C-alpha cells in the first residue's frame, strides 16, 4: 500500500540551524557534544555559548541510557520559553527514541519535534509544558 504524502510537510529544504531554531542573541549550553563544526555553527548564527547563564537552547549529547539522567538538571537551567535538544545516534542499541521520550517526560518536559541532526544522529526537542511556563524560571 502506497503512503499518501500529499499532506506531509517536508522540511528538507531547511538548514539544520533553521530546524534547531538558532537565533542571534540566544544563549546555549552544550553538554556532551564535542563537534567543533557544530560549535562553530552555533557561533556563526549569533548564539552565545555559556555554561552559567540560563539558556534559551540546551544541546545534550546522549550516547547511552545513563546519559539521560542529566535531563532533569538541564531542564532546570533552561529559560521558560527555551528548548532542550537531545542528540542521539540513529538506530543505536544503547539509547532509543522511546528511552529519550521517557526521560524527557520524567524531567517534566514535553517532546515537540524530531529532526535529522546529521547523517548519523537524530535530535529531539523538549520544552516546558505551556501551563507550567509561569513561575520562577527566567
């Protein structure tokens, strides 16, 4: 049976920076990602990398289920209207999409987007639920 893609909206024409929502003036925290090309891409789009400030964007490299234990702490470092992106290897037996989704939910976040990060990695976007975006977070 053929799949009807007429209603499917393709994002293939968008750059990775557009898919990840990189904006000049954003502050990002990068954890567990040592790719100098990605760091340079953030900076080229006017994103300031900081390990201390509340972050608009958090990028967390996830190579194993154990790495998911960092999500609750990272979620607390995210601005109210920010996003936490997990970057994981595609098809890895060490960490699955279900593992990431479960950990994001346990951290009090909701998943809103999945994008192709690279040929080998997938990125899942998590945000604070709208009803919880009030309060003490920056």
